[in-house]
C-alpha cells in the first residue's frame, strides 16, 4: 500500500508540474493571442474552458493527494474532480475534431464520421458515469495522507473506466490518423519540412495524446490499485496541454507560412470557430 501511495504522489507531482510549468511558459502568448483579441467568439470560450477547468481541478487533485480528508469529503472531491475531467476532455475532443474538419476543407463525410465518434464517446462517458460503482471507504492510518489511502478502488471501477477511456482512445486514434494523412499529403505536395507541417497541423500534439491514451488504457486494464486515478489525470493534463499548444500555434503569425496549406488554413479560419 505504501509503495502504491508513493507512486501516486509522484505521478501527481509530475502532472501538476507539467500543467503549471506549461501554463507559465505560454501565459504571455495566451494574453497576446486570446485575451487581447476578440473574446466574443467560440474559440476563446472553448480555449478558456479547456485550459482553466483543468487548472482549477488540480487544486482538488492536490487536496486528493496530499491532505488527510474524511472519507465522505474524499468521495465528494473525487466526484467533482471527475466531472471536471469530463468537461475538459469534452472540450479537448471538440477542438481536435474541429481542427480535423477544417484541414479537410469542411468535408461532409469527415464531419459525419467525427459526429458519430463524438456521439459514441459521449454515450460511453454517460454510461460510465451512471454505472460507476460507489467507492467504499476504508479506515485511514494516521501515517498516510491523501484520499488514495481512504477510497477503495475495485476491479469493477477499473472496468467501467476502461470502457469510457477506450472510447476516448478510439476517437484520439482516428483524429491522429486523419491529421497525419493530410499532413503527409500537404508536406509532400508543397515540398515543405514535414516537421513544420506536423507542428502547424497539430499532428505531433495529437500523436502525444494518442500515445498517452494508450498508456492510460493499459494501466486501467492491468492495475489492481488506485494508480488508475493518477494515470487518468495525467492523460487529461497532457491532452489539455497539447490542444492548448495547437490553439496557440494557430493564432501565432510566425508559425503560419504564406502559400503553404493556404486552402486548409482559410477553411479553418472560415469555419464556425474562426480559429486562426
């Protein structure tokens, strides 16, 4: 139990450090590219929700990890934190889908595919929320800290979570493959550095999200302890960070190369979100 708790604390510190370090690095860009621009737009709303719900949620995660809280409070903190994760994952998925829709020049078939996938993922998330078993409370030792020593996680909890995150992984993989295919086409036809194209289109960022989602699902399927709580939070943090980077890159004039991929960039600008 002690080693499990120590692992959980380390993972919590890793995700907290990644989230707030990236926030500190990109705050200046955020102010220039979002707060000083029009704030009456869907891009601003979705970017803000995606970024700040996760930042605020990690106050709860710190409480979950480092404070000795009563069992009933731990259950409430876990519930609210899971809701925040669902909200941020939802906005992240919407932003990724809209990016793919834009680089495919608003293709109707791509839109239908993404809507079907998003609906399926939302349905699985709703089912997991309804089906998620109530966590039992075990007596906490005076030497232990955090809710991970209080809440009992069973295989039933893990199986429900695995179904929900499996749906998210399916969406992540499809988005990554669609973006990769379009980026390869663009890079080859325009004789542009593929690295630059991958950064601009979000392919690299979506690839990181996909890899982390695979890791998270593997942990959910093989672990038998509360480690799952921290890998799901880590997956959420990295997804939010990667999508925030994509949003910032799209509004950064220095990363938009004239004449390259112009039709797709214009499609994105003219989409319902007017990202760039």
